[in-house]
């Protein structure tokens, strides 16, 4: 960012303060009961915290958080179990397999088109091709994939190479014709799954043979939804119990453990992009396994975990997806590993886990200071997408990044403190009237990035709106709009 733009942004921020209601960036909430080893997935603005156990007894509890109303409700699984894999595709949310006394093949299905999640009529069941727990799940296109895991029970687990695939284009998941199977290159459980572009990835894991002869894998099986073909690549190290998440364009595989889970844990973060494969690895601030990982817009969060000899970790590493730069770390309210993680809207949720105090009902809540307001329009390269990064704590770096603009396109960046949104150009103008208007040009790749130091001393709730107007000959208006982006000081 040029010195001139630095001055404009800083002057505007220092001279105008519009405090409003704002939630703390980090806070906590609670589930209806203590438990660990639950499944967590988001669909339609609702996050589902499913099953788990506290001690020897599995749970049938489903806690449901509704972002729109900031409220909680509960439902129940058909059969109590832990260590499930969950995924959402179309109107369906699927909670598969898991562990009761032994491995289960049950799939609980919630259909959002039939009623709210508290309505028994919205729930049904089907079965996997084989019973298993500690599998991994991800969604690519209109398919949900459930790969690997173990048959048997925790005392004698049998690694599986099965991938059950549900295709929502073929109908409802209760129809057996909507399901198919594939095979991983290596049978294993405790693996991680994430999706980047058209590629669904199943990474790492171990076979859980009798203690002392465990084998941990560096294998990554890749399903290409555009072709229906499978291929493989490898992680930097063989490891299991990896934290995995995706920003859409990239998949991240963070931390993990060695063969015995005690003598060696890793700080490695492998990054996968469909066009280039595995890139140069990044590093967490603390080596650990059982990392809770999720992404909010441009910010990737790696939370908690267990370090050497199983000691809990409170640190949260914060990564800018656009630049690969690490921001200031944050801290959980308590040491925890094995947390399930998801994102709903602009909020990341890290659920339960196990720490020095055992299983917990605590949910760690991160609310991004950046809010995507939508309203963009589609041009030759798609909709110009504006994202923000940074905690917006005084003195830290805040940055914005625009992608999917035409190459070398003229642009106007609008910055507003008291906008009056209105419809125009087929979308919504969010940052008008503007306080500052800055003329810019996109790069040859159709992107633009800029950062500045966020001023200290701003009142909590100070808000700034950003939006780009981009020259694009493919548009009927000759212009496209990025989405609006609002920054709120914590």
C-alpha cells in the first residue's frame, strides 16, 4: 500500500469513530452436556454438535446453534454414539457411523426441507456399506464422501479403506441408488479430510494395529470431482490426528502425531492447491496433535491440541490465507485438544475436546471482525471477492485482499463510515456515501492486496465499510461490484 493510501486510511480512522454494539472477538458458550469425540457440521446457518461421550457412555445428544437467532435447541440421534463423521450437502446433513459398544453403520439424516431440526419428521436413517468409526468426511460439489475409519471397537480396531459416496444429484440419501463406494490406497483411520476446488482429500492416518506395531501414513488420496478419478500425493511427514480445514481454494493439514502419539508431535502445516499440489509447508507456533481447524473468510484458525506427552495447549495460530502470513496468536479459555471445529457465517466454533480437566461442554467462539455483506456482481473472472485479515487490535496489521477481478483493471476502492446501502449495477452498493475514494489497478492476475496498521485507541464497535467498483467490459454496465466488507474494532 502506498504512503498516500496509508495516510488516507489512518486519517479517516482516527478522525471518525462510530461505536456500536459488538461482541468480543473471543468468547465462550456451552453445550447441554459435557462430552468429547463429537461430530460438528454446519448447514443452512445452523451448526450441529452431534453425539460424543463423557467416560464410557456415548451420547445421543444433538445440540443445534442457529446463527440467525443466536439461539440453541436440541434433538436426538437414533442411537447414542461417538467418533462419527458428518457432512452437509444440499438440504441434507448426514451423521455417519460412529462408536457405541462397537462400530456402527448407521446414518442419521436431517432434511432441512421437511422442517426444523427439532421436528422428528425431518429425520430419517440409512446405512453405510460397512460399520466404522473415526472415519473422515468432506463435501465436494454435490457429493459427500466418508472415508476410512475402523471396524470393531477401540480395543481391537480394524482399519478400513472404504469410501462411501452420497451424490445429492441422484436423489435423497434414503435411496440406495444415490450411494456408491470407492477405495482408499491404504486402509486407515484417524485420518483428516478437506476439500480444495474440485478435489476432496483424505490425508494421513494410521492402521491402529496392536500397540507397538502401529503404522502412520503420509498418504493423501485425492478424488477429483470434475473427472471422477482418484490419485495420490504425500504429506511432509507421516502423521495421524491432523487438524484439517479449507478456504475453498486451499486445503490445510496441521500438526499431528507419530506412531505412538506420545514421543513425537509435529508443527507442520501442509498446504494443498489443485493447480500446484502440495506446496512448501508452514509451521505452527507449537507442535501438537488434535488441532481444531476452521476458516472464517480469509482467516484460518488452528486452535488448541495436545503437545508432547498429551499435555493440553491453549494457543490459537492465526493465518492469512491470501498471503500466507501469520498474525498474532490468541488463547483458548482452557487447554484442550481434539476439539471439533466449524464456521457458521462470520463465526468459528470450537467444541468440547479434552483438557487437563477432562471432557467439557465449553464451546470457544471466535467472531471475525470482518463481515462479508454480499452484494457483488459477476464479471469476466467471476464475482470480485473482497476479504479482510487481521484481529483489528490497535497496533496490529489489518489488510484487505481482492481476487477474481479482470487483469490490469481500473478500480475504485470506496471506504465509508456511515453508508446507506442501495441496489445498483445488479448488486448492492454498501460503501456509499464514501469517506474516501481511491483509484487503483488490479494485478495481472486480477487481484489486489493492501495492508496498514490498525490505529490504537478506537472505541469498541468502530465500524468501517469497504467495497471495490471494477471496470469490466463483460458486464452490461461496464462495471462490476465486489462484495461489501465491514470491519468492526473489537
